[in-house]
């Protein structure tokens, strides 16, 4: 019986030590390193204006519906870009629901952007990303939306395309993926453009 209490005491002590190290010290060290070396990323990569008003994160997409804004990639995350419901639709290429949804999105995209009936529509304009929270659109998608945005804002197409270029992020490490346009940053820049 004495041996059992010795073993139990040792197990409790080891559990407490690991709890302090793994649940206390390690998270504090990682938090501290993040705050010192990567403060922007560690705090959510928030986008704020000159007044300090936070408009969102450059890592999370948002829904924009007005003609004067570039529209984000469709989201399957809950009720439109709900970060608590991040995830894809899990609909496969043989799903009739997916085919119907994409066909409707293609039609809507062509109508909203004044495109011809058979104009090619970029995939990211009509399909949701795996997370449903993608903050970027492709260069092709932004180029097709630029005339609508320029008209709605009474700006020149050249001015809008210059802002698109200014808010285009390069491929990761210069070769992973393709360049993308951060929609929130671009729309906020459009709001202050003259």
C-alpha cells in the first residue's frame, strides 16, 4: 500500500510540473517571442485607419456588396465570412448543388460586372476557398471588377488599376502560389482615393 502512495505522489508531481511548463511557461515564452519578433502578426494583422478605427484583419476576407467595392471571393464559412465557422463546403465536383451554385455565381458575376454572356470568369470569383476566409482575389478577378468600381466611384480606370497594383501581394517566398489582391486593403484605399 505504501508503494501505491509513493507512485501516486510521483504521478501527481509530474503532472503538476508538466502543467506548469506546458500550460504556463511555454505559452508565455511563445507569446513573448511573438510580441517581440512579429508584433503585427501576433496581434492579428489588424488594419486600422488614421483615427485608429480597426476595419478588419488583412488575413481574413470580408463581404462587400456595393458596386463601389471590389467583391471578395465567395465564402462557405457560416453566414458570410464567419471566422467561427471557417471551412469549405465539402461539395465535390459531382455535386449537383455545387454545379448549380457555381453556375448562378457565374451568371451573377457577369451581370454585376457588365461582361458578355460567354466571358471567361476566374475560378476564384465563383468558388469558395478551403477556409472560406480568403482575403485575396486573383489579378484576373480584380481586372474584371475594376471598370465597375471605377464607374461607381467616378474614377479613371487607370487610377483604380494603380490602386490594385499597389495592393497586390507577391507570391509567397516569391514562388509559392500566385500574386493576389488584398480586397479589404484595396477597398479601404479606394475610400480615401480622390
